[in-house]
């Protein structure tokens, strides 16, 4: 996904394959590899 806003609480993630907007939970994100 592409992170469009660096403010974490307001981060918007775009799934580029489907063009859907997603907002993953922080605990579910691998910070070394932000692939959904």
C-alpha cells in the first residue's frame, strides 16, 4: 500500500491492485514490510 499521510492516526492506505482504501490496525502491521 501507499502511505499518503505521515501522521499515523490519520494514515490512509491504498491497495494499489484494487484501488480500495484500507486502514489496517497498528497491531496487524509488520513495520518492516507494509504489504497487505
